C-alpha cells in the first residue's frame, strides 16, 4: 500500500474523521429521518420533472439521468435512486467544482469536462446554488446523458484516441440569471450539436429541474431557518458516517487483493489489468489500485472520480438501507490510484468507455477482493458491461438525421442467497431499455428480437442470471458504434460456481470485436447477445473452479 495517502487520497473528513467528534444530536431521530426524507423527495421531484420535460428518449424513456442535493461546501446530502456512476462521481468531485466557482444568486453552471468534475462528455451536469436571504445554503444538481454531444460519430460514443474526438468539451460555464445572456450561452453550445432544437429542449429540462429543486430547498430552509437548516445538513452527514462506520466495523480486519481484466481498448491493447488492494483497519477502508495498467490509447480510461464511484457503490451496498445517501457515508473510505494509470488518467486521454465499461470492472474487482473477507455477503460477477450501442445518420436532402444511444441489461451474478436476476441493468447503471415502439418511431430500424438469452447464466448451486438477445434490422444506411466488454473474458463464478457466458456482437454472419465503429447498409442485421452472470456454489452435477481472470 502507498504510505503517502494523505497527499493522494480524497477523504470526506472535514475535520470529523474521529468517532468522538461525530455529532448526531442536532436533530432528534424522528426529526432527522423526516428531514432526510424531505431532501430525498426534492431529488425525486427533480427527476420526475426532468423526465417529463426532456425531448430525447435517452432521458425521457431510458431515464439516463441523476439528481442530488449538496450542502454549501459541496458535500452530498441527498440523492435519488438514479445512476450510481453519476451520483458517486458527483459526490467525489462536487467539492472541487464548488470551490472553483464564484456563485451568484440566480445563476447556474453547466459542465461536462471529465477532468473538471465530469465523467464522460455525454453526461452534462447543471448545478444551481440555493440562496436564502442572500446566504448560500445549498446546491442542487442534475446530470443527464445527451446522445449527441458533438462527436463526429452518431451517438457521441466513438472508438476514440483523445478527449477532443469524443465531442464538445464544456468547461464549467456560467448560465446567467439574465434570460438573454443565458440564451446566448445555450445557443453557442447547441449550435455545435447535430440537432440543436432537441438539445436545447434537454438543457431547458435540466435547468427547469434545478429551478423546482431550488424552490423546494428554499422553502425547507425558510421553514427551519438558515442556521438550523445548515446544522441539519451536518447532522445528516454525521449520521450517515456513524451508520457507515458501524457497518464497516462488521468487516474483519485485514488486507485483500484481486485482479481482473478488460477485454481491450478498441485500438489493439488486449487484457488490460485492473488490480485492487483493500485494507480494513478500525472501520477505515483503504482502496489502492496500484498495479492497475497505465492509461491506454483507447477510451477505456477514466478520471479518478469514476473509479471512486465504483468503490462507493459496493460499500454503500454493505450499509443499512436507511443510511442517508450522503457524503458522510464515504468519509471512512480512502481511494488511491496512481496518476496516469487507467483509473486516474491524465488529459487528454479518451474516456468515453471508461465511465460505462471500466467502472463496471472496478465494481467486479472490489467485490472480488471483499469476497475473500465476507464470502457469504458477496455475489459472483454480474455481466460486467453496459453493452453500449450508439448509432445514427446525418441529415440529407431526403431525410432528417438521427442519433440514438442505449445500454443493455444482462445477467446478475448469483450469491449465497439465491440465483442472479436475468436481463437486468447491473451495478453502475440503473436505466430502462428504450421501448421498441419509441425506437422504431425515432429511427429507420426494426427490432426483430428482444429476448432472454437462455443458457447464458453460469452453472452452480445457484445459477447466474441470463443475458438478453437483441436483433436490429436497419431500414436505411446508418453508422453504429459498439463499446462492450466481457466478449473475451467471462464473468467469473464464485464458491466453485461456473462463469457466465461471454457476450457476442454480430453483423449479419460476421462476428464483431467488442469495440468497433462501422457503417451499416440498409437491410443488414445487427445482433447483440449480452453476457450472463456467474454462478454461485458447486453445481449439483460436478464442480467448476473458474479463475478470477477467466
């Protein structure tokens, strides 16, 4: 383990890392849970408005967005049950974003730069400060995936080499309180996208979502008083820390390591290792990714905030359900990755797939390490991919252009409690699939099959969940990009359970690699079979002992 963690590790300490200084008495237990639920309701309402006001099916139908409330310093205080990779990365990076801006009442900030608090370019974040009687009391923020963010390839998820190839990079940019000035900024952004009208509708939906949340938080702060409201936010985070520390104390003391690999980076680099060492000492967890491969030419790199999101997600699953979704829950978790490695990439490394595919493998290795400590509480590997499909076509004199992006479910890993679920979005994603009717209205595509991929779950005492099979027939020429994983290395089983089946991408009869960008002609059929989950326990007919790298 690195011995110089204080200079390299992000902590949610704020001077309150010691149990003796945790203050959970500002609110009595009933008042505290009511306050937590009211903050959660703000996030839920933000999400409901964003979904209903958005133009794109990616936000409106797939629900690829997240909403949260932060205190005046940028510490997470509440979040809806939206997308784990969005929320964990915002929890990690928001303090830096807040500290770097001069916030004024009525203004908002828009950004997507992965190296300044974002994840990848399609995820656009809009942040609004909340003032009460001239005093900054909180922030509200939402992050939504835009299927078009200006990349040369439709869907803005290219097989890229640099960040600049992935689309429009939005550094933290002020959206003025003045409507005319705000419109100029949005016009400048949307003018660089394929469908400015639809993009503007999605941006306005994000702004409106924040506007409603600001009103709700202001009402709550006015009801309690600004000082009491600020104290209540501190109490919520301290309570989250206390619950987290109690849960972490149930883990045995020790150190555990695990290594897994990504299939490739899309540009020729194969079998890219991600290695973790987890150490538990007195309810403080150190998660060290030393040994992970250096950043690569392809786009499976990610900023440290994305890696942290994967770590936080796994440990959050070990905490009681009623633990507030607040920064305090992560104060005892230290995350380290060497600068310049795959999980702490340096600009201008490409990161489009890091947010979706590499984050999934981070979850796998953290679960794999913790399974050595608490095997009865850890599951086998789930599908380990979001199975990203981006496609579209440029506008012509005869037809309008279109962009589309979707992730696909697969098999969940089985556990000691039972079989894995089938055809599910797993771990770092939490979206729906686009309804077939919506897709066929949007694009010249016919969905010929959408089915469970029978037999893809790993064998075991409890079976791994099964993947899905989808077949798209293109009715017009288009361009498609696939960013997928677990096409070469299967999701591992656990406790002598068998691995799940690897996924497959096929165009007509041609098997495609896991990451590819290619033209598709009218009449061709693209088939995607997603991975199954690993099995748990020795199968009744015999035993299989998969390697954690298979």
